[in-house]
């Protein structure tokens, strides 16, 4: 293996260490939020319930779970072959749920190549070890935008329900 391949392989294999160290730190009462990239990683995982191609089960029609458009482009990334791909929310969710996201030494996020390809394209890859690097500052800004979308959706529903409650109280 050349140096670049070896560095990619080490980063790929280090994701479980990073995630378990983060979990242990949180569970034992330490504050890992000062580690560059951790806030972005948590923000990414907290979006998962809202990135789905079907509405999640709810107790009834009056309950709401916000839903983001899975076709929304999260960012554009450069693939291993140099081509440019759109990392949609759907692809990003697939990478998070079916593979991993890790934090690089620089604090950027390292996302499995599932985030760059649809399932058919990914299955056809001979080298599935390439990961996309998401710069932490740009990722943080994009995550804040998406979480604001979730908040807006939910606040609108809650305000509508509060209006109905006021009518009931009259």
C-alpha cells in the first residue's frame, strides 16, 4: 500500500475507536464537546429521524415528526475517481445508518463512500474504502440550516395546536 492508501485505511479503521471513546466520555460524565468535530458529529446523528423517505409512525394524525426532503443536497464531494457527486440527505443518512462517520485528527468529518453514491453505484465499486471528508466549519453551518428547518416545521405545528387549545379554552 502507498502512503495515501495506508492513511485512508487507518482513518477508516479508526472510526470505531473514535465513536466508542466519544460514547464512553459522554457516559462517564466527561465533556467531549470541546473536541473539534464532536458537535458536528452529534448534530449529524440528531438529524437521522427527520431524514426518511416515509413518515415515521406516530400515535395519531395530530402528532408530528418533522421530515426533511431526502433529495436535498447536503454538499458536493469529490469521489475517488475525481468525479463530483452530490451528497444528498438520503445518501448521507444511508452512510450514517449503515456504515459510519468519524472525526479526523483535524476535526473534520470522515463519511463512508455510501454518502457519495446510490446503492447500485456503491455495490458496483471494487474499492469501497474511500471516504469523503467534510470540513467541520462548512458542515456545522449546513447542519444548523437543516436543524432550523426542523425547528420551523415543528414550531408551526405546535403553534397551530396551541391556537386550537385556545379555542377549546374559550
